[in-house]
């Protein structure tokens, strides 16, 4: 993320949380204009009470924020703790105490262990620099990923940068700030106009996101503008102010969507568009109400195209608020499919629409016939995991004597009846799996979100414990791309294969065999899986020759497997280990070759005579017509070939299909293509009667896609 001129960021671990950064600092090297909006919750936290009367203002220099403790409902001591933190940070920076703003997020009602914060301030100041990512991590609570972004605009002929870090996952309700978002810009603008820009931008972005309808005590959006880009200072309404408002709105919109997608327990996000409303207020109210409806959110979790709940919400809200809206004149569409119009339901292919509803984002469009106003709201589904996270929160999150917050996850998953049903189903398959080898290709979204990483590690560990012999082959495309981008390098792909030149090969190998492999092994071994990380070069596990694309295009150091050292793998399996394989092979010249992880998984499964090969992807499985077609629950090899020849499989899925066919030809009995964006999808596919993805076999084996097929 680009950092504005004259700003520095840092984030450190102060001990408020057991093993994560929890203290962030943003500093302007020169005095800055400041603005902010805050939660409407009258039980507001001490940092909000302290900052609200002090902005908008001139001369601000720093924002310090902590996670792990909200410093909310802590009485006079909470306000005193804020003053101590402001004074400590000011002293360390050599600035006035009045120039420091604070923000907090975390557990409500626990006294902030201010001594931990004070002790960490010297390190926090020492590490100031281009570390916005560390600051973004330090403000996370139940967030599963950092949220940060930037925009560049031209103001008065000068290039200005606006950068933001944000947190938000639970206790998100559309009323004022709804999140903690800290913004730095080198634009020159008066506090009064900056405040106007922030208020206007928040109205159509953060005010339109809802996760659970519960408003936090700590929400705030704080902005510092130090003017170092050199533009004529924006002091009156005009074109430059509108440019600033538009940039902030775009930036906040991205953050709002990220918050919705990262909602506690969320499996998919929703964007609700209401058009044709009688007023802007009505449009916003109706859009928020749809995104907030528990019935709508529950339907989203079940991929249920229950448009009746959407239209019912419109009618209920219009009636209770007196909006002149006639629901019978509305048109409703889900995922671009019209489901209601001309006053009546429309004929739809329900199964095809359900397949579309399984996508990670669901679009809801309500077109009214009562005006010209339009609004957009963002939200997420309501899953079992949301209840798990929040059902016994104060028992799960406890404060130790030294003030550190720890987690005791003692909440059982779901209802007893639900668990009984799953156990009975699963037991039918467990005995049949004993001693079988299952190769799992791990990649895509499953490697990005922390909750999905944890679910995958739990799945692999469970497979081993019930008698399977799992072998994991991982990718790492997204991490490689991010690393190359940070180095100023651009990634190029041909049919899903990364072109790997002399400069990028060391980076590819470092990310795959170093960072990704080691992190995955650590994640598995934290659950006592007995994982062993190996590169394809270790023990001459994978031998390969240089590969060229069918078009003749040189792909650089990209190879295709010629030999798998199965004795080495069997030795590890017999020793009770879970091999975790990085897709780097030994070339004919002794150098390294990057291999597509799909191909490695197929070659390893073939060499080991595996009964099952599993691919985790970023789609529900193989679709009738990509990218929005109905899920194909079962397909044979000849049918897969026909789909490839017809052009219905393209890009990465086309390459995956080739790998699947090679595995089936090599003797693998069943290949499962699963949605890696859904937690525990491997267990759901293998241990339940009805599978959740696509089963590919050489010949037809029945009508179901689960493990029993």
C-alpha cells in the first residue's frame, strides 16, 4: 500500500493479546488537520469520549490504537487510561499531548492494562516506517484478514495519496462509523471541509454495511491530512472537494465490502441494491433492512433463493416507516436472475439459481417503481459459526490478572441432534477408509483466510486419525503474486501457468518451499498431525523436464513431472507422517523447475496408487457453464473430455481437468473437486451421504457425489 508523504506507521505486540500485534501507531511528521465520525452508541468507549469533542481540529500529529481491549464501560479509570496513553506517546514523539488521538477495540468492560501499552510505546515509536500492514494487523479482533488500501488523486494539479487501515467483523450496524478506520492523506484541506468530506463519504459506505445489527461502543473513522502533497488548501466547496469526497467514498466502499465479506462466521457476502425508491432516505433504509434481515441472511447461508423474504422485508419496512412504496410493482433479481416481476413470481430454474447462490458473493437487486433514488448496502450470511463465536463470548474471551486477553473456546458446535446425525453418517465411511491414501491439493481461497486454514488443518488431522493416509500438495499462487508485486515485478499467466523467468524463480521457490510450506506444516503440527514439509527436490522426490505451452510459448523455469520417488513417500507414510509437498521439482540439469500443483497432485496420487484425489478450488466444483452454471455433482472422464472440447472449461479449470484425466488414467479411482472457500468441505464430501462438490470417475458409479459413491 502506498504511504502518503510525511506519514509513518507501526504495529507491535504489547501483550494485550497472547500472540499477535495489538498496538498500532500512525504519525504525521508535520501538524495535520483532523476529522472524525464516531459511534452513535451512548455507551461509548473512553477513547471515543476523549476524541469526539477534539475533532475536527488543526495540529494533530498521531493516532494510537489498540486491539484486545475496548476500554469501554470502564468508568473514570478508562478515561484516565486514555490520558496516560496520550501523554506517553506524545512524550516519546516529542509532540504535544493534545496532538494525539486514540482508538480501542476488543472486550467490553475490562480495565485496560495501560502499563502494557506504556511499556510497548518505545518499541512502537522505534519501528515507525512504511509498515501499514503491521498497523492494520494490530487493530484486528475477530477479523480473519487485514484490511488496508489506498487511492491516488490529483488536487489542484498535485498528486495526493489517501491510505486507510480498517478493522471490522462483528458488532457491525449501519449507524455512523460502524468500524474502526484510520486514514492518512497528504492532501491539504481545512478541518471543516475534511469533516464534511468524511461525513459525506461515510454516509453511503460504512453507514450501509451491516453484519449483525449490533452497534459497537468503539466505532470511529479518524482522518489526518498533513498537506505535504502541496495542493492549494481546500478551504471552500468546489471541484477539489468533490474529488476528495469521491476518492474517500471509493476507498471507504472497498473497506465496507471487506468488512461485510469478513463478517463473523460469514461464508458469503451480499450486496443489496435498491433502485426506484421515493427518496434517498427510503432507498438506504430499505437496502439496509434487506441486508440486515436475519431471515434473508439465513437463506443466504443455505444458498436458498428465497426472494419472498426480500420482498417481505421491503413491504414491512415501507409499512412501518410510511414509505410510499408498492412492493407489487417491484422487480426482484438474485444473482442477475429475475425472480419476481409484474406483480407475480417468475418461472426460474431453481437448481441453477441455487448453484449461483453458492458463490462467495450474492447480489440482490430490488427495482421499485416509486421514484428515482438508489442505494447500496452490504452484509453477509448468518452461519452456525456466528452463533458459536458469540453464544458464550464472555466465557471464551477472558482477561488474566496481568490484563492479557486469552481465548477459551468451550462452545460446542451446533445442536446435539445435528451432531448425532453427522456422526451416524460419518461412521458408515470411517472403517472403509482405513489404510487408504488420499492426496489433497491445497490452494486458492482455502490458503488465504485464517479460519479456512484452520479448518483445513483440522480436516487433514481428522482424516489421519480415522485411518486415512493423507498426502498434501500445496500451491501458493496468490502469495507468490503478492511477493512479486512488493518487489515491483508483474506476474504473467498462460492458461493458468505462471511464466517463471530467471528473476522470479528464486522468489517462487522461496515462497513455496519456504514460507507457505513451513506455515502449513506448523499449522498441521499444532494439531499433532505429524506433518513433514518436503520440496520436490528433497530426496529427489519429483523429477521433471522443462515444459512449453502448446502454443509454443516459452514458460521459463516451468516443468512437467517425469518421475515421482514413491519409495520416499511410502517411507514417510509408513512412519506415520503426513507429507506436505511443495511443487518445486529437480530439473534434468539439476536446477529447480516450478510445477503446477494440480499436476503434482495427480502425479503423486498415481505413483502411490491413491484411491482418492481431492482438489480444493475457488468455485463450488465443476459447473455446467463457467462461471455461473449449475454445479455438476458427478461426471465421468469421457464427459469431462467432451466439456473441455466444447470450451465449457477454461483457464485454471481447464488445466485442472487435464490433471484429473491424467490421474484417472493412471489408476486413481475417484477425484473430488471441492469448494475451498467453505470450511470443512473435505470432511463434508468424504464423510456424508451427499457430497458438496463434483466427483469425477472413469466410469459411472451411481447418482451421488459423496464418499459412498
